[in-house]
C-alpha cells in the first residue's frame, strides 16, 4: 500500500471539490484525521460542512479530489459499500424509521452489514442474537428501557440518541456525527456529550458542530470551514487564537 | 388477535362451497381469491416498498396470454404454468429495470407506459394475440389429474394457491428482507448509509410482486378460459391498486378485503344497478373520507376506540 514512512490516516480528504450548478459548496478541501482522533469541524451556515460529510459517505459524488479510508482510495466506492468498509454517520435532520420500535430501528442498522438482510425465509423476531445485540447498543445510549416503544412515541432528545445508536450499531471505524447536539436542551446535551465521550478510542470521530462552545471540550483538533474552504486547522488553542477564526466568528 | 382474525377468515374461505348454494356465488368466491392474489402481489410494491405501480395488469396479462398461447399449441399443464410464470418474471425484471429509474410519480408514470405497451400489443398485434377478439382455450387443464372443470373443484384449487400466496406474503413481511424492503420505503437515504443496496432490494421486491401477479393471471385464464385486451387495460391496473388501497396498503388482510369488495360490487351490484361503477366510486369516496388508511386498519381503529382504548 503506502510507503512505510507515512503515518496511517483514518480519513484523508485531498483537493475535494463540489459545485451545485454555479455554486461552489466545497472548493479544494483537505482534511487528514488520525486513527482514534476526535476532530471537530465548525463553520457557519453554508460553510459546506454537511456537504463534506455527504461526499465522505458517498451520497454525493465529488467533482474533483480523492477520499481515502485507512489509506484505501474509496473515492469511487458506492455509498453502501463504504458503510461495509467502516464509515457510519448520523444525520443533522433525524433520519429514522418512525413506524418501527427503537429495537427494530437498531436491528435494521445491524442487519445492513450481515447477509441476513437478503433472507426472506426466517423471521426477524426469532433472530435472538441480532436482537440481543440491538438491545446492547440501545443500552450504550441508555435507551434500552424504551426498546419496544415505537419511535414515533419518543422525545426529540431520545431520537437524537437513537441516531447515534444506529451509527454505533454499524461498528464503525470512522464515525461522522452531524450536529448531534442540534435542538437539545442543556441537560440533554450533557447526556449526549457523555455518550460521545464514552465511545471507545478505536473509533475515529469527526463531528460537525455549528456552535463552537458546545463541543470544544470534545475536540482534539479543530477544522474551521468557511465558504467551502478550510481556513484554519489546529489544536483548540491554535484555532481560538487564530485571527481568521475571530474574523469569521466575531466580525459582524 | 390478528392471528385469530386471520384463522377465522381462512376457515370461512375454506368452506365456501359447502355453505354457499349455487355455482354463481362459488364462482364469485373463486374470482375474489384470484384477485386477492393479484392484489397481494401489487401490495408488495405499493404497500411495503412504497412504489405505486399502474402497470401490473400488464404482468397479469402476460401470464394469461403466454399460458393461452402455449395451451393452444398443445403444451402440457406443467409446461404452461412454468412458461407463463417464467415469462412474467422475465418481463417483470425488464419492467423493474426501466421503472426503478424513478420513484414516486416517476415510477407511476413509467409503469403506466409499460402497461400500455402490453395493452397495445394485446390489442394491435393481431397475429400474436388475436387483437380485440382475444384468445380462448378449449377447457381448463387438469393439473396432476385434478379436474378443474366444476366451480367447486376450481374454487378449492384456487384456494390452495391462495394459501401458498398468503404464506409467502406472511414469511416475506416477517423476514429480515421484508424489514429491509419497508426500510427502503421509509428512509431510502438512511438504508444506503446502513449498507443496503436500495435499488437491488426494490428490484427483488418487484420480481416477487410480478410473480404473484402472474400466478393470478394464470388463474384468471383458467377461470375464464379466455383472455382479451380488457384484462391488461389501464383500468385493470387501477382496479388492482384500488383493491389494495381500499383494503389497506401494507397489510396482509387489506388486499384480500379490497379484492372481495371490488369483485362483489362488480358482480352483485351490476345485477341490480346498471351504473354499478357509480356504486363502486361512491364506496371508494366513502372509504377515503372515513377510513383513509383502508378498511382493515380503519376497522381496527374504530373497534379499538369503541372498546374505550
């Protein structure tokens, strides 16, 4: 694969460009995340944060640039295959299955990575190992007591945690969290923060957060996106001290 | 409770020829069952996959026409059934590849166009399909030595096929694959992110749906001993969809109830009222207004409310 001298990156994005018609959403984005790292991506509305995630997961095709997952070029790998290779994500706008129970939601996430998903002959209810694992994942986000409740009858804060449970169920190597604190109360935020902190180190996490204060203690390195470009990248202190950050966040 | 309802319905259906007098009503019961199989097939897509097809009469008709042609050429009953169903599945695959380029309205329009192509062939390609005059078969075949000539024996044969259809639907709905199909209906984007091949899941669901439509088409030919372009017309596709919607999309019992409703009104009401279409239309409007989710889920809802839940 790569030459031995180079350190392995969990996620490497190089020269990534995407335009919707005439509008450049990301222009020449470079991003390099080490294994086990906690990376925060911040930026104002329209900075191209979610588009970057959509490019990494393959929901969108880039116009130019490459994406590597653990040194493997996945730029042309279809989205569903990237899930099998270890990329999982959450959505800023809740994207769950409202008619199903929480257990069924998580079971569907587990099922996606097994060949059982094609089986029309067995009963899903009888897949005890899979369902037990689904309960475990729900316990990870402290929702196992609601496992049999339909998603439509849960609170917004609980759904946010199910979003994370879905991604954790996929046993990801790289986890992309798209504004996991959006719309949560202060108390709920603390729950989710503790939950994210408890995710083991073999999972690399990239988190988008609109609001700089919320996720600062989570991040080891911070990338600031502005109009589709990386303007600042570095440690918390470096980014906070950088004049461009102040310009973007405190200009007007 | 659901299980008991299903058992009760099946028990009633199994004994129809014993307590129904006169061949007229036994024949209507046979029609209900064969259209129920058709509606169950349509429901796989419309109900569970969220893909509304208005071209399934084309698949239904292809099975009927293929069987009629092969019977006419002197084929045996096994050959006829196998060839008719194989042809239907192959055509379903072609339909699916074209129709799955779109979802929602796009999917509907492509299936309308595909259904109309089949209708055009049935109507205009006289050398192949005998055009508007249709194709008759001399007699119902006797699969494995079972004479299907009498209304009673035909009813029971249809009932057995119907049971297999129900069993396969129940297995499908409760299976991991069934859960995946419903997932692609509710959140296709998430399903892709979870590692599912959404297109392929829909494709397989389409084949499954097409297969049962073909089975119904085959029974239709045996029942009527005749097939004409009327069977593949757009109104036939719409009728099948109405059966599903009026009974309850995405339920096991709904399409069966819907098929019963349409067949009964068509046959019984038309004996008394010339404009029976008006009656059917009025009933559909009533269903849409008072039970928009369909008769089966709607009745469950009303019943629960009645019990003070």
